[in-house]
């Protein structure tokens, strides 16, 4: 299967060939697609610390936090600045399965 980035197939950590996530029809069979979906949609572990990706003075910063992952729309404070959660997903770090809260500056503050 073509990965879309050259001629090498894209594989998971076990060496199994997978499709690009944004090309849902590219899996060769139902089993390949099921493996990809299990990898992408595993439930987040609430017992682990989570990350917050938020804009800082000179770019985006990652903050590690403990506790319950805040839902979309929640307000939080980082470095004495108010933020609002815009999305909750996985960490942007390769191989890191922690939850990540994506936040933007809260205009209501």
C-alpha cells in the first residue's frame, strides 16, 4: 500500500501495514482498517497526567497537568493567563498516549 509520502508502506509499531488516517478507504481489508481504528480511537487513560498545548509569548507551549481532563469549553489558568479548552485529543508527541487539551487564550478574561 502506498503511504502517500514516497513508495514505502506505512506500518504500525508491530510492522503491520496501515493506511493513512486521512485516507479512510486506503486499508486493504477490513482487518487493516479495524487495526488502524483501534490504534487511533483507544480510550484516553484518566489515571495518567495529561498535557495542555497553549499559546505562549513566543509560540506554543506544552504543560503537564494532573487530575481530570477538562472538557471542551472549560476555562483554565496557566502561568497567570486565562485559557479556554477548544479540543481534547491525544498528545502531539510521537509515541505518547496521554490526553492533550488544546487551549486558546480566553477572550472573556
